[in-house]
C-alpha cells in the first residue's frame, strides 16, 4: 500500500533524473 505523497515524490525524483540525464547527453 503506497501513499499518494510517496508516489508523487517518486515521480518527481524520476523526472528530475531523466531531465539531468538528458542534459548530460546533450
């Protein structure tokens, strides 16, 4: 059972990682 806040935090974390990776690749 996951809490909405935890899920949201996870999604933001993943988004930030993808953004950073994209910046590094460019």
